[in-house]
C-alpha cells in the first residue's frame, strides 16, 4: 500500500494570502476502498472525488458554510474557528478522505416543535463535516439536476415554493380539483440506506464518493452523551440531506410521470391532482405499493387522504376556484400562527424598546407577506391590521407608564387638556384603553406609519402578484 501512495501537490486549500485557485493540481489516488454493508466499489471511472476536493470547490463550500452561520456539532467547534482549523489540518484531512480513512463525527441531535405537538428531529454535523458535505453537494447537484423532474421544486437552484403553488393553481384551473395529499411517515428518518446507495450507484461511478456518502449516512447521532447508530434515515441539518432526499424521491417522480399523473412535489410534500374523487382514490390505492415495496418508505395513512382542493394544506396554502380559475388562500393554520407571532412581537411585557420592536415587526411582516403574496387575502389582512394596531397602541400606552407622561403625550397629540388628564388617570386595562376613541384619535394609523411601524395590507398591496 505504501508503494502505491501518490504525492500530493503542495498547492493546498485555504492557504493564507493567496487567491482562490481555479484548478486542482493533485492527481488521482487509485486505491481500493471498501466499507462494511456496501457493495464493492473498486472501480474509478469519473474521478468525482478529485472534483469534490479541488481547492476552488472546497473554498466555495467553506464560504457557503461560513455565510450560513449555523451551529456546531458534537466537537463544539464554532464557525469562527473553522478557518484556522482547516489551514492547520488541511493536508491530513484531505489525505484521509482520499485514502478512504476519514470517519465523520456523529451528528448532534436537536429537536424543534412541529404544529401537531410532536418534534422534528435534526442532526447537526460538525462544521468540518458541513464543509465536506457542501463540497459533495456542489459537485453532485448539477449532475442530478439534469435527471430531476420538472414538477419537483424543493431545495433546487432556481426553484421555489411559489413556482410549486403556481403549478398547482394551473392544474386546478384545468379542472383537477381533487387531490391526493401524500404524507410520508418520518421520511428523513426512514430512508433505506441500501436503496439510496443503489440509486446513487446508477449515476456515480467513483466508488470513493459512494463510500464517503455512505459513511455520512451511517455516522450515528449523539443524544446528550449517548451514541446511537443510524441504520436508516438521512439526518436533517446537513447540506447533503436535501440533495439525497431529492435523489430518493426522484424515483417516485419518475413513476408518477410514467403513469401520466399531474403532481407537484416540494421536498417530501407531494400533491397529486385529479379530476374526480374516484380517480384520486384509485391513484392513491395504486401508488402506495410502489412507495412501500419499491422505495421502502412508509406512507402515513392517517395523514394521507383524498379531498377537494379547498380542504388541502400545501406549503401553508389552500386552494379554491374563482371565475373558473384556480386561486390561492393562506391556510387557517398559517393565519393562526402569524397572529400568534405578532402577539409575541407586540407583547407589552417583553422589555423591548420601540426601535427593537419596529425592526422585528418589519422583518417578520415583510417575510410573511412575501411568502403569501400569491394568496387572496385583502379583506382578511384589513381585519388583522385593525387588531394589530390595537396591540401597538397597547404597547405605546404601556411605555408611557406614568400619569404625567400619559397626560403630556395625549396633549401633544392634539387632545384637549381636560380629556387628556382624565384618561391619564384611568384605571382601565391597557387592552381596553387601546381600543378607546381617545387612543384611536391620537395614535392614528397615519402616525403609526410615520413612526415606522409596518402593516400587512400596506406591504401586501405593494408586492401582490
């Protein structure tokens, strides 16, 4: 083995005081790399590993990981220490990957709450593993983009949720008003490694890359101080998992296209649209065996159902037909979550100053409206804005605190002196006063706009498409 080791160019990655290189000077290392539970990968046909480990690709991956500012993994290394580590250890790190000896560290288990009260499991890799995963993704993504379906929109360059919703809207306009709302049970935690590796091997002929990806699949998770092996699943939280999930579910896309179905998929959320309920029920009945027997995934039968498009929730939206065309609404659940968030941002007891509250509200309102700008909700937002302005007045009234301050501010805003001091001395609740004629007349909508507070309907009218 020692006699077959290849010299590695000194044109190394992430050297200080040098421009990013455009080419990779090191040659290929032809070594037999095998791994337990993996098919023989002795062949090397396309040298993908050299492309992945090229300085230009790794530098781009490093910059991407650094810009994302994510949290670190089990080694507790932060993004701020990543460059120093890579500069110091780059030679050993890259050589271990070429030799097939590199072992990724386990991912750190993190949970986030879901709408149904359950928790979504995330696995955070170390920042070093994030760079390597990002480098793999950057090389493989253009290769697989040519294979992916035109009806898949999640985690793909140049594609987004709005395009997926527009396609649904077009199908509904054509009369496809019944939907198979497909839910894959714990998809990211149930992916079969052997099936995924088999699918990857059809395209990737460099066995070293297959081996490296398989190591990331089987790296395990740390839950507190306890290690658990990962025999199934693609841990969410790393740069590689979105691409691997699309590669797996592209098999479902191809089968749906082969059968001539109208469908839209965004990550693991799929919607198959049909012209009749009977057709939709038959489609669901026939596609489940393919998903469970061919892809080894599990369909959640409790959440998977056939219904009219007006009863469906897809990417936070629901649908309806108006004037013969498909149209969009924000789903009631999305509206409820938005109001809950506005309530948090306008809490009178969060200790925020006026500037911090304005900044947070502007950020949230713009983001929410930009996402739901395709939905018909003008009258709804007008109603929510009235409630929202009342909450702003409540916060302002609370900030004035002392009776003297309240009286002076009311007089300054145009209220006569007698009425101002009467209301300054009131013992009624902040919420009650916020809806009074006195505050609506003094803290007007116009003055709130001038002060820099954003309103949902105002911004919606600007960006509505």
